[in-house]
């Protein structure tokens, strides 16, 4: 049985989930083809944790998986570079912000009349309550 050194990464788990969600509309081979992988087994190898996702494949795989490329990049950095290096990249370049997160930010700006609201204990509790925390 081949080793799967990346099977427990958030990236592998996310790709497994997305492939299952997309299964009614496209196969894993179609996803690999759309992502531009020469070897159609590459998607399975990434999903199963046998290999890492190359950084240059993040945009095309995000399109094939119909997911946000910034989110996929964040997961890939954790896997490819490790937590320490990923944190350093984020410290230098900033946190990749997903389209969904941008939507939240725009709504906060509109709701506050672009008033740059501070994060208070009350606002933090309200946001966490939305997510059941």
C-alpha cells in the first residue's frame, strides 16, 4: 500500500469533500482534466494525500473544483510549505481573502455606514453566535 504522508492535511480533506459534492455533475477524471493535470490520477493522489498540490495548479484546480482560489491557496500553503512557512508567507503577503469573506466585509462596511467599527466583545459574540459558537 502506498504511503499517504499528506492524508491528514486540511487540503486533502477539503478536496475529498469537494469531489464528493461535485460527483453528481462531474467525475474525478473530469476534474483532473479541467485542472490541466496530464496524469488524470493526479487529482486522486492529491485527494488521498499521496502527493502535494503544486502551487502553480491552485488556480486551475480551484476552477475545476468550483471553489475559491484564495481558500485553496491557503490550504495548499499549509500543505506545501508547512505551518511555519505558511504563517511567514501570510505575515509578509497578508491572509488570502476569499470571495465569501469579501462579501462579509462589504456587508459590515455597508451596515456601519463605512464607519470602521471596532471589534468589541458584543460584536464578536454576535458574529460567533451566527456560527453557533
